């Protein structure tokens, strides 16, 4: 019973911390004068994906040999799978839910129908991110099938790939994030323009809380696996990544609820780019980076899911139900993994 209560408590803490985090990171974008979309693709994504990269680093360096390598490589494969399937599905579900919320009578107008939350979404930019991700991820999976002397040094190329993406997102010029329509910083509710120190403090404190709560959530799932009769492999590839990617999912829920669907989608897209590069670079440098059947299944499911999303974004046919359908690739992976372990 105590484990279930801790799971619920951790989920609540992560959600509340994410509420404060997205509030702070939007103001951080204003202070740094980056583009409004870069707030999601870079600032929020780096913050919420950093804990997973740290987990991979700690696992491969201090995880005790082969077991640590397995955990680190599993995290590098499981993270992109969850973000590319579950996070998009939750976003689509939240959009559907938001459409069903009644519009206040004072806001109703026959001449102005309720806008679709996906209206104005820059699908071409999202398609470009998915193309980058897919190209990097295919190379990442391909390297897991072969062994050669210089393979570990290729990890540096993954870091370089993210550096290029980071530079492109933050130095694009043009429109900059504005604080005109932002909610006041929660640490300084009475001030229309918060201080730099307060923005940084709220950002860092919430990140620490998110990281600690996520790790405790993972520990409770490790208990739940054996209790439900699940093997360690199933827990590592199916349940643990959901916990570590919970901040990205919570951010998506919060931003869609606030009517900022573009930011929600940009945060997921940016988190996927980090997951495709930084943990992979660490894994290549510090482990043999060779995949077994469960890891190959995770890679295949991710490639299928992202290919599906890429078609939607490139053709401009993105709808909430179609985003929800992306979660089906995670279910497909879960079934395939279960069958392969029998």
C-alpha cells in the first residue's frame, strides 16, 4: 500500500513542480531573448531531459559493469520510445479533452467559432525536427548491430549533432519570446517583470524537485514489477522510461491546458532530439553498445512511430485523434516484447 501511495504522491509532486517549471522557463526565454518556440524545443527540453542523461551517465560509470551498461543503454532506447509515442498520445488526448470543455457564455459568438488547439501549429518545423531525429536514430540503432574499433569515438558525433541543433534553435533570429501575455512568476506574483535571480531560482529548484520525485517514482515501479510478476527487462524497457519521461508528459498536459499547444509539441520534439543524441553519445563512449532482441524491438517501434508522425507533420494532416494513435506503437512494442520473452 505504501508503494502505491508513494507513486501517487510522486506523480502529484511532479505535476505541481512542472507547473512552476513551465512558468519559470517561459520567463527564462524572455530573459535570454530566444524565440518563443525555442522555449519548448531547447530550454524546457534540456531541463526535463537532463535527468535522464544523468541517469544514463551514472548507470554506465557506476552501475557495476554489465548490469550498469544494460541500464544505461536501455534508458537511451526507452526514452525516445516513450516520448515519441506516449507523450504525443497524451497531448492528443488533452487536446480532445480541451475541446469538450464548455465555452463560457460570455465567450460564445456565432461569428467567432471556438479555435482548434492545433490551429497555427508550425507543422513544417515539427516535420524538420522529426527528420533530424529519425536520421540520427537510425544511425544509433545501426551502430548497435555492429562492433568495430573506433565505434566508441562516434559518440562525439552525437554530441556534435545536438550542438548543431541547439545552435540552430537558439540563433534563428526573428521573433523573440515576450512576457506580455505570461502569467506572473510564481515566486514574485506581485511583480509584472520578475528579477533574473528569481527566474533562475525557480527554474533550478523545480528541476531538482522534478529529478528527485522522478527517481523515487522509478524506485516504486521497480517494486511494482516483481509484485505484478513482470521481469526486470519489462520493467526497464516498459515502465521505467514512462517514469523518467513523466516531466515531458506533464509539461505537455500543462501547456495544452493553457492553450499553448505549439509549445507542448515543441517541448516533445526538443526532448526527442536530446534523447537521440546525448544519452546515445554517453552510451557509445562508455559501453559496447550492442543490442539484444528487446532493444532492437524498442528501436523498431520508435522508428515506426516517428515515421508515422513525420508523414502527419509533412502533409499537414495532424489531428488530435491521429496523435493519440501514436500511442498504439508503444502498445505494439509491449506486445512484441512480451511475446519475445516467453
